C-alpha cells in the first residue's frame, strides 16, 4: 500500500513539473538546439536610445533622486520625456499683454512657483546624470486658448506657442538647463484630457506658429518631436510631410502603442507590417527620411496589480516588435507610480512602485524586462540581421507549424565599431533553448570578448544565466523557457 501511494505521489510530482517547469534549483531538461547567424553586414536603423516618461511632481526636496539613480544608473535610460506640470494651462490667457506675450513679472511669478521649482530641480538632476531630457506638454489647456464653442479644441495657436516658448526660454536662460528638443503636443488626435484636440488643419497651423515663435525668441536650435499621436493615422502624418521646409526642425516623429492583453497587437507574433510600421515606411519615403521614428509611449493598460510578470512580457513584446519594424527609440510609460493631473487619478503604470509613506521606489517585473534591452543596447548601436538556420524539410506542408523559431522574437544590434553585439530575445516556448550563434561581418576583436547571458524569467530579474565562452565562431548559449533574455559582449555588472 505504501509503495502504491509512493508511486502515485511520484507521478503527481512529475505532472506538476511538466506543467510548471523545474524550480530554480531543480533539474532542467535537455535544451532544444537551434542555430542563428548575426549578420553585421546587413544593417537597419541606428538606435537613439531608450527611456521613460517622467513626471517631476514627486521631487519632494530631492527624494526623487533615488528613482533617477535607478532609472539612469541601473536600468540604463538615456532618454527622458519630461512633462513639467502634467497640464497645459500654467499661464492665464487673461494676463497677456496687448501683443500676446505675458508680462515679465508674471512669468517670474509662475516660473519660480513651487511646481516649477521642483520641475527645474528634477531636470537639473537629470542633466547632472548626463541626460538631456526633452520637454513634453500634455493635459488640458486654459479655456482662453480654445474655441468658445469647444474650449477643449485648441484655437489660439499663437498663444499656445508663446506659452511653450516662454517656458523653454526661462528653462535655458534663467535655469541653465540643457535641452534641444520639444514635444509640443500629446495625443491631440484623442484630445481631452490627454491634450487639446487638434484636427489635421489645426496640427499644421499650431506647428507653424510654434516654429516661428521659437525662431523669434532665438531658440533656433530647438527641434520638435511630432506629433506624439495616440494612433498611427496616416492622414495626420501626410499633412506634416507636405511641409518639407520643416525637415531640419523635426528631430523625430513620435507615436504611442498600448494594449490590454493581445487585442491591440495589430499583427502576429512575427511578420507583417503594423500600422505603426506603415507610418514609418511612409516617412522614410519623404523629405523627412532622416527623421527617425520614436515610440514615445509604450506599455500595457492593465491596472489590476496582479499580473506583473505578464505586463513585463506584453510590454517587451511590443518593444521588440516596433524596434524590429525600424523605430529608433522606445520610452515606456511610466517611470514610477504617480498622480496623473490630467485626469486626477493615481496610476500604477510605473515601472517603479512608489511607496508613498517613505517615498521610496522599488523595481517591478516590467522594469527588469525592459532592462534586458535598455541596459545592453546603447545609443549608436545599429540593428542588424538575425537569420535562423533551419533544416531542409523537403516541401513539408507543415514546415511552418513545426518551426520552433515561430516561438522566438529576436532583435540583434552591433556596436558602432563592430567589436561588440547584443541580442535581445523572448523565448515563448516551454523548453530551454541552446542557441548556437555564428557572427558575420564583425571586427576581429569581437571574437576575444566574453559573451554573457542575462535573463528575466520567474524570480530571475535580469540576472546572469548559464556561463558562455568567448565570441569565437560559433559560440553556444542556453536560455530558459518563457524568458526575456539578452546575449551580449557589453558587460555592465547589473
């Protein structure tokens, strides 16, 4: 009887292992062997960087510095989209001079107020870390800037431009802050409460007014990120592309992508061109071909707080997909949990959890998933070709269904000198993988560098995986099932 019970228990334990996989210290099954080629001779876009959206309201006499340290020194952020107030109504239109400007005394009152003092201090702390944030303006506008019959739709383009430029002028000339970029609009295709509504014709008029105002104030070096729309609506971008005279004033085109699960992932796990990719292709065929596409907001909309591992997976899947389509930057929403002034709600979209009792910040699983890319793919790296090596199947009609690579999402990058590389991937399969990698088109020095694996899976948060050797031809690395992983010659001791 005891023997029978023991056999039943062993069978039960084997079943649990089959469903959930071995524990962190348990035995691991033999990994599935796959082969890849990383070809530095076939290149795509240059990476501008990765980062977060940042709200300075929690500055609190410098307690926010601990979050900045994590974001820059540990996560690896090189880009910050900086919204100083969360609202686009900091100046009262009724206080303007007859010429449309605001009195100097009034501007001093506003820009030395506690809200802006905190914003300047946080921006200065980022500058001290070597970061040049770019300003972003979002949220509702003052009623005096909108249409009388629809105050949520921007009508006073000159007044809006004057307000934004007055802030930039104060930031640079009075506060000495370093920046060269402005994202003047936020989801104006959606409108309130994300930003003022801008129809297509409004978008053009508002941009024209802003460029002229920047020039008249001597801020000719400030470039724009347009249009930071919520949706990739081609007509809105076509309107901008019809103004080639702006090409040297547009630093990048910005778009956003979210989802609450899989329903907004417009194409499959692999393949196809999404609407975001279609916009990118159209820009590349225009006079703005040198202006990159940035995903200035990406993430997931779930706020339940009970699927953190899944949110890290979903967000990273979106990141890899738009990078593989050719985007040059990705900024996750949001840096840390905070109060969103535009809708008056506390949100938990942050990659850092905010403890509002002690005002401390703790990384969430989505932080570590993002770190797999943010920390090991640096500005100036170039995306390169990744070629799976598949065995011949002799016209097997089920070859696609049998292909294990359909459960891998991969993106590879080479350093500018071709002496190093980073491969970021997601293993959706339920098996560990043994990847044999051949390098092509790299400098000879790359072969003497050690390759390290980092993984985010289960309780492993961007931690070193199994040891690998040097990047000699070829090398082999093991990655865990259901993991976000990185293979890299860039060693930063995370």
